[in-house]
């Protein structure tokens, strides 16, 4: 492999000092040798790109104090808001304290929990307050929340409402509107609409495309595998007065990398270097993940070694990605050595790291080792995550051990150690269906009913996919057959 494989030149900077070694007991074998041999490929040292001047920062102490107070009030409002206690009643209770900044934070929290209707209720409540002034920022935030929840029509209504209130759209509002369209299901139509807005913005003085606009569009078209449009946008960007930033290139490379489009990703990497923008930790991590997914481990290891030589420091996602991708390739020793290297460098594994180890051992047919880690996590005093349970159940199901999965699920449900949710039921339903385990499917549906788990449209569509891949010529049970019919209805 030559240095032309990656568009980075060799650099003579020194290795960053690593944290003092701390030995952590792990379930992995001792680290006996360096799994990453010296490489001919080096990435240049990472420094932060020149930042575009932003709004002036307020006094740090004063700003952090007011921010903390606002967050505390929002947490209080969220705790008091229940199905029996409407949000408007709660807001009226604290009407003397709530202001615009609190509403912004509430929009964010409500959006995270799928309560977008409550966002509109709060907006109407805001409009009735004496302190409320129609503002582009409020509309931009609401349009963004509606877009993320797939409520494109509601986002369009808010845009119209904003103009009727006397506010003039600006770049941030159009960026939110473009993002809202890109979250819709009809991607081809959404991309066409986004481009239409982009061209419209060029003709409006207040709404000229910013680097954020370009970043949104570049990533979207990269995710759609539309290389020609990505290149056209880069050309447009080069001819504009706007300068690309690190997010421009990271967004496109990440999209290409997740799609396995390595050549296109490397061309964007070369373009980034020609713009004299240095890689940051996000760049290193996305390259490591992309090469790992394609099992191009030589390049992955070279990028990791270059990361160690740079001014950047690895993060837990760096190691988690390598462990997972080595596991998928059934390279258990390599994955073990990465984990050992991580602990020797002083990093403390997170629950995600341990879940990656569970999955890795599952891929490598080391079921007992995976269960050993799971049991250690279950016995620890730390908060239990349902994703940990799902990881172990997935290991059993992937290794054709549905009965073991059922016993673990029964135990977890009975002990209530893990907060079983719809993700657990979906995983098991698909696995049991593929294995044609009719009795387990019946029991699972019964538990779903008892636990009040109501399958949504996505559950039915996923279930339909599992049923479609199950052995032909087998009759399903009455309940699973009914679910199949509902899934077909959901698809239509």
C-alpha cells in the first residue's frame, strides 16, 4: 500500500502524551503486542479550522448561571406536565417565571419525546403573553421540531403563519424549512423541493445561502448517493463568497462512509485537504468506522495510528467502532487487543463499550463470553439499560438459540431489572418468526398485550419483512396471522 491511498502527507509532529496507564480488570486476554504495525500512511496533525465569527459570548459566569437556572425551570415544568395535568395549566402556574428562553428549551425537550402537539399548544400560549414578540427564531425552532417529527405540513403552516405575523424570513428559517422537507418519506420529492428553496434563497438579500445551507444539502445528496449533485454543490460553494468548514466535509464523508462509498469518501477527504482544513476527531472516527465497515482493516489501522500521532485524542466511539467491526469480521483477537489498548491508555469503558463487546463475542461464536459480560453488567450497581438486554438477546437469536433468548427475556421481565420496551419485543418477534417458533410468538404477543405495548406502523412493517423471510409453506398461528394482515394493511 502506498501513501497515495489516502490524500494526507506524512507529518513530523510528535506523539501526543498519553494519560498515565491505569490497569482495569477486563474479561479480555492480556495485550501482548501492538496490533497496529507501523504504516506508510500518515494523516497530518489536526488543528481546529479558522472559525467564522459568531455572536459575541456573554460573561461566562453570568451566562452559565442563567443557563443553569433556565434548565432547572424547564426540568421542573417537564416533571409537572402529565396526561392528567395539561401543559398549559403547568405553564399558567409558573407564568411569572417562564420566558422565551425557557420556551426554546421546552420545544427541544417536547420534540425529543414526540410531543409535537404540545409544542403547538405552548406556542399558542406564548402568543398570549405580554412579553411575546413575533420572532424568526421561535418560528425557526418550531419548524425544525416539526420537520424532525415528519410533520412537513405543520412546518409549512408555521412558515405561512410567520409571514402573516409580519416576520420576514431569513436564512435560518429557510434552513429549517429545507431540513423539514428532507425528513419527509418521499426523498426524491424532498430533495427537489430543497433545491428549489436553495435557488430561491439566492435571489433574496436576507436569505442568501449560508455554509449551514450548503452543509444540509451536501449531506442530504450524499445520503441519496447523488454524487453528481454533491459535486455540483461543491462547485457552487467554491464560486460563492461562503467558505466551507470542517462540518461540510465531515457530513459528506460520513454519509458516503456509511453507504460503503469509500472512493467517493476519499475524494472528499482530498478536497478537504486542498481547502487547508485539518481533520478533527470526528474526521478520524468516521474514517475508522467507514474502513471498518468495509473490512479494509489496513487502512483503518493506519488512520488509528495517525490519530495517535496527531494532536487529537481517541474517544470511546473510536474504540467501540473498531471492536464492533473486528467482531463482524470474526477477528476476536484483534477486538480483544483494541479493548486492552483502550484500558491501558486510561479510558474507562462505557455501557456502550460493553455492549459492543457482547455483540463482538456473539459474532465470534463466543456465547459464554458474551453472557459473562452481560451478567457482570446486570450485577453491577450502575443503571441498567434495555439496550444491554437487547444486545444479549440478539446474540442468542443470531446464533440460533431462541430458547435461551426466551429464558433470558422471561427472567428480565420477571425481575424488572431491565425496562423492557417495544424495541425488545420487535427484536424477539422478528427472530422467533424467522425461526418459526410459533409457541414463543404466541407467548410474546400475550406479554405485549399485558405490558400495554401497542405496535406502531413501523413495527408492523418490520414484522412483515420478517414474515416474508420465514420458511415457506408453514402456517402461522392465529395471532401472528392477524399481525401479518395488519402489517399488510400498514404497508398499503
